[in-house]
C-alpha cells in the first residue's frame, strides 16, 4: 500500500525510554500561552479547541529556531504509525499528519524528528519538553485537558473488543464488551481510555496486573504499548484486547486469526496534543487541519484515509467537523 505522502529514510526516530527519558538533549520547549484550554472540572465540550490561525508565540518560535518539529509518534501501530519492514521508514495516517504540520510551520515535510513514545508516556513527553506535539491516536477527553492542550478532532474512533475468531455458538465465545468477558483475561495499554472503561465496567473480567502502577508491574494485562496486547493475544496469555477500533482494525489486518467483536461502545475523537498552554502551536495545528480537511473527496485527509485506513475502516466519507471555543 502506498503512502499518501512520501517518506524519506533520512529522518531520525529517537526512542523515549519506558522511564520517560529520551535520547534527544535539546528540550522541545513547547512554551506557554496566556489562553489556557478548558480545565476538566468545567469541561463540557472537550473537542472544542482554540480557533485556527497563524499566531506567533513561544512554541512556534522555538520550533522555527530549532528548524525541526519534534513529534511523539508510534512505530508499532499498523496503518497509523509503523516502521515499514521493507524500507525501514515510518509510515501511516498519523505520520502523514505530522508531515503536514512540519510543512506548514517550517516549509518542508522532512523537517521532523520523530520520537517513539509508549502510550503511557505521551503526556509525560509533553510535560517534560521531550516533544512539541504528540500525534499518536490520542483521545481527547476532559481529564487529559488538565494536563495537555488539544487540537480539534482529526479522527473519530470508538472502543471495541478484539479477540480470536471462534465458534459463535460456543458457550465461552467472546461476543463484545459485555458479560461474555466474565472470567476472561483482558489486555489494555497503560494510560489508555480502554483501561479507564474497564475500571468503570469490567463485566467480571481480569484486567489488572497484581502490581499495577508500581516498579514491580508485571506488564501482562496492562502494557506500555498497545501492540503488546496483540502479542499477548497471539501467545494465549490473554483472551481479549480492548482498544480503539481504529487500532484494532489494523491489528486484525495483521492477524487473520483475530477479529473485532460486537460494536464500538464509545465515541471518541483523536487530537494532536501539545504542552498545556501552548495555544499558539495548537492554533497553528488547527489551521493545518482546516487545510488538511479542505477539498472534499480529494482532500489530503481523504487521500491519507484511502491509503491507510479504508480497508479496515470502510465507509468513512469525511473527517470529523472541527469545534472551536468562543472564549
């Protein structure tokens, strides 16, 4: 499958360790703006972001001075952000969007440093100035608005169950996010909305490691990277995975022995995350997204969707409409 935008092998991917410490010494310095995005305690419409524009501020100035955009991404999510095994390049829907942001701010889609970050380090990477933006299938929600600032939504997803194919009439078959999970081992990524959903309603499933949140965490049921759940499922160490259906569709495409079960049980939106208060950068990203959506069926957004996501998530005719704050 061809990428919507060409990927050059010269760009650098710098890993961020599980502890949150990265190999890149120049701090991203996402900066601070006066207009701070809505707090979780008075959050009514989390997808509403700052209006689009091209303001100058600390975040944009630091990126331009550095001459590179530092983006936190995934390198293990097929069709979203993954390492092409043949070329060795990073490709996917999220990678295309990062390149569009870099081109708008710096004039070239190649002026990017990609930093691989696990799911549970996305917020820490922004707080500790390791990255300017996180473009990594990150769901916008009120709780996260206390810690980061988000662009308007660039993709709509929903939580769903991924499990092995099997006899639909069997007594122990998993059919979705329901009582069929009772007694089953369910894997999620640490810090994910899937884990939060199971905390609210587990249906009697086992989804927490004995030492979750401590240095002795076994990382069997709650794992740093969502792809680790697919490996656990393939090895028979867990019975099901709960994750975004957008990610699960890519995993089902990789492994024909698994499939999505039931229907999505949430509606969620992915946004580009920036450091809390970096509203000049968020406003600029929102302007990029305006252009990215423009053009109807020939828009850059639709081009990237056709290239990467259509096979696993057919029937999408347009990106989600943007929402902006009035303050």
